[in-house]
C-alpha cells in the first residue's frame, strides 16, 4: 500500500485537475466559527459528511416528494429525490471540471427544510404563521413566512447539534440558500445543483405518476418526448449531456434553447395535470388542515415543544413551533395529530384480586 493521501494532497490535486472556474477547497471563504482543518478531508468533504450524518437528513426518508404518503415501495421520497439530485449534479459537475464534493454537499442539504407533506405542508405552515401574526395569508408577505430553502439553511446553521448547527462552509450554505426563488448561487457548483434538481423531479415525477396509473407515456406532449426522449433514463441523459456541452467554456450553467424549452414544457404539463389536480391530490386538504392545527396546538402549549427547539427564538415562539412542525416526518405528524385530536377508547383499570 502506498503513502496516505492527505487533505493537502487532495487540495493540490484539485488545482491540477479542475477547471479554473471551479471552487477550490483551499480557497473557501471558510466557516462562521473557525476550526482546525481535517488532516485527511477537504472542507467540502467534511461538509458533505456532516450533512449525510445529520438527523434532518435521515428524516427525509419519511417525507413526501410528489405524492402524499403513497402506498408502495417504489415511489420517491424526499430522500430518494435528494440522492437522485446529487447523482445528476455530480454527472454534470465532473465533465465540467467542477468540485464534485462541494456539489454533493449542496445537493444533499438542499431539501432538509421541507415540511411533512411537501409543498402542501410548506404552504400550510406559512398560512398558520401569517394568521398568528395577523398578516393576510394570501399576501406576498404571508406566503413567504416559511420557505423551505431558508429553513434548510436555518437547520444547518442553528437547529442541528442542539442549537450549534453544523458550521458548514459559506459556499455550501450559499448554494442551498440560493437554490430557488430567483436567487443565483455564487458558485457554479451551486447552480449545477439547482439545474439538477429540476431535471430530477421532472423526470422522476413522471415515472412515479406512470407507476400510479395517473399518467402514461403517450399522454406527454409529443414535441417534448421527441426532443428529450421517450423514457425517464433517456430524458435524464439528454438533459445532462446538453447541460454539459452548453455550459462548457461559458462560465455559467446553461442548457440549449430547445432542451430548456422542452424541459420547462414538461414541467408546465406536470403542474397542469399532476401537481395541482388529479387523484394524487385528494388528501392534500386534510394534510393542510393537519399542519395548521398542529401549529395552533403547539403555539397554545409551548411547554410541549421539545426542548431542542425552545430558547433559540425566545421573542418569536411561532418560529420555534414552525421549526418543530417542519421537522416532523409525514408519519410522525399523523401520529401526533391522532394523539391530540382523535379520541381513544377508555379502558377501566384492572381490579386487584386477592389470591
């Protein structure tokens, strides 16, 4: 066995192999709290590992992706979606000579702030917070009170490790914070993840919808299938290759106009035929009501909010309650709701008898 490859070796290798546009580990802007560098891992490798071993990452296994609490072993969850995003992002970053470790760290952390029941839960939590503050829940301010990208950063900076956070590098946090909402990541790696996320959900949500019998391949517009491919794997390959070839030498992450329009056309098709209507959405009003009632209950019973969520925002109890409710998995939210709202059969105590 040869000599041990240490962090400084890896950092030197990055300068030899990566594009001049890549984010180099030894040029990171650092962490909020300075700490001694790991002898074997680069800063971005440490960040990736911290996210992977966090509690919030494990909870993604039981959080909704596109379908609310689906029955079946092969539907995507928020965790499997995250892993697919990470893989697609690395497949784009690698041939472009970008930093795969930074790319993966951003991808693994980009959805940690999602509520139970996906975007339905996110909207319900924003509405509950707005009503608590006396703000119109339909206003722009009311709709933006809870936003999962910002919550992902809050988890990583404040909520993990008993309020200490994971102390990640500024590049990872920027890539997660600027993932959507018209924001633009400072690094190309962050922009790769934003593009990979869209590629992933457009393709795998069609796949899940076909599995559920809600869509079929021939229902998709022919012009988009002819451009991107006639199955999920073909579409992913087309869009990844297009992103790589179009972005090469451009100092940005781009797609060609035909492929971009076809991807966005499929996304619009999914919004019109899957995300906002159809059989998969019948249970969403119940989830919306459940999240709102859980928020209201814990606002009225702050002493029942777990200690790890209390004290971080003493003047904003609604934020602490939102932290707790947003961190719930789908099944944990249902269980707590049932315990609080559903009456249970009363059992008489057993009579003690002398033997």
